C-alpha cells in the first residue's frame, strides 16, 4: 500500500505525472476564463457591514429582555449569528474577499477574535495544514482529534493506553459523535486561548490576546450582569452547545468517511483535493446555511474563489472530473451524516480499512 503513485513504472509514471499536473493547469485556465475568480465586493461588503449590525441587535435584545428564561431563544439565535460570522471569517482567511492579504488578515482577526472569540492565528495554522493534505494520515489535523478516532490505529493506541472504558467509548463513537459536537464551541474557545498563550510563534500575538480577552471576558461579564446565575449558566450552555453543533454539522460532512491517504503516499493536487472531499447537494438556502462549505471540492481546488461563485463552478468542475476519470462525490445532507456515523462506528469497532482508497486501488491495478 505504500509508495509514490507517480513511480508505478519508470516510463508511464512520468507521463501520468505530467498529465496529472496538466489536468489541474487546464482546469485552472477554464475557471479563470469563466470569471469565477473575480472579487465580489458588493456581496462581501454587505455581509461585513451587516454582521456587526445583526450581532449588535441581538445583544440589544438580550439586554432589553432581561433576566428571564426566554433568553434561551436569544442564546439559540446568537449561536446561529456567531456561526455565520465565523464562516465569513473563514472566507476572509482564504483571501476570498480582498486582493490584499493584509486586509483579509485583519478582517479575519476582527471577525474571529473580536466577534466570535476564536483565534485567527490558531485557526489559520491548523486549517492550512488540512488544506495541504486532506485526510492524509499524520498530516491532516482534522483527523487527529483527541476524542474521535478515524483510523483503527488510533483506536488501538487509545485502548492500549486507557483500557476497557475507552474501548467501550470507541465502539460507540458513531452514536456519540454528534452529541460530542455540543462541546465543540467550548473547545474552540479553549484551543484559541491556549494557542495565543503558548510559546509557539504567532504573528500579532498581543493583538489577539487583547481582542480575545475583551471578547470572552466582556461576554461573560455581560451575561452574568443581565442574568441571574442559574439562567446565565444555562444561557451559556445553550449558546456554546448550539454554536459547536452548528459548526460541526457544517464541517463534518466534507471529509469524514472519505478515503484516508497513508502517510507515505504522494498524490497530485487535483486528485488529492477531489477524491478526499465530498459535496453536499441542495438549494441556495443550504448554501447560506453551510456558508458555501457544501461545495467542498470546489473550495479545496480553488480556496480563494469567492463563495457566491462556488455553485456555478461546481457544474464546470463536475463535468471536468468526469472527463478526466476522477471520481466526484456528491450526496444529500442527511445521507452525508449517515455515512459519517457509519464510518466512525466501523472504525471504533476495529475494522481495518473501512473505506478503500481509490488511489491505492488504481496503483495496485497498474
């Protein structure tokens, strides 16, 4: 199963590597000629102005409603608003909004650190590694989570280290996956704080520490000033739980349950991004709800493509992949959740290679 896919034969391997490289170059030329990489300033300025206004309106309602259990509805609305702002920050971090990298960085910091309470520096470091090697064992941080195991080897290591209690949890991790997402919001805040306070290199550390301290500290102070302790604690639990669940439901379908790439295998760019990603089909309402993440294949191939162009690009890229003989995976939202749950369950039960990697099958038939 190991090896460089471009070295399957001395002669044909070089030809295939050249064709593979040219295949993405040609696709890039088609996409650029279609105008799908041009900026959408009107679209994004509307969102950039609207986001703080909507958030401010939610905070105003929170203060006006006062100390009542009806605030749990406010908590749910706030969770949705903050997730949408985080998705806008994701667009800025990928240079989708402005030509200037500096402008995109500062928008990401203001949206992420100040409004959402997530460190841009932490997220950028983690997400860049994911985009470089999606679903590659030992390289993609999104399949190296502390709670959920995505490979039989991860299951075995944890069972060996922690014993039978963890073995039971691993065997039932598919059923536990979505409930665990309720803790993701708290985890995102904690990881952000840990990163900005760590000794690891971080640009604009002082800015991020200041903004995170203001956002997290000010938020907690406001909640406990307006609400009595019991309602405040419940408000925070609902808001953080739904925020984490919404974030997880948006990101989980994109790669979970897709083939994993062994650490030693090298894959050319087009196939690396397409074969390990899954699109979610649906209406424009779903596009809004998932922040464009339902077009994961297009996003991975062209990370700086503005979100409004992804739907149109998907038709072009789907047809191009069919012409190149590259599997293009697309499914419904609920079906994607079923696939994710089944996959994680099978890994937790100790099955090896629960999903075959088409790249390895391709190599074995050469």
